[in-house]
C-alpha cells in the first residue's frame, strides 16, 4: 500500500483497519475499498483530509 498523500510505502498498521504513514504523518482508515485520510492534531484528535482528494482520485486499496 502507498500513501495517497506522499506516495511513501513506509506505512505502519496501528489497528485492524487503521494505518499510519511515517512519511507525512497522516492516519489512513480502510473500509472495504474506500480509504479515508486524517491529519493527527497536536491533542491527538483526527481531522479529515478527505475533502482534499476528489472521490474519483482516491486510490484503490490493495492490502496484503
């Protein structure tokens, strides 16, 4: 899996459907073939970045 933001392959799994990109420090949530992207704020809350990506440009998710 590659990060949709920075294209890094340095992705760590942090939950059953949650991943973290060590290249740009965002959290990814995968639900089926839909991916959501979040910025981790200083207080630990997540802010959605999905509006920065057009729905037709969201990458297809292939998790091994």
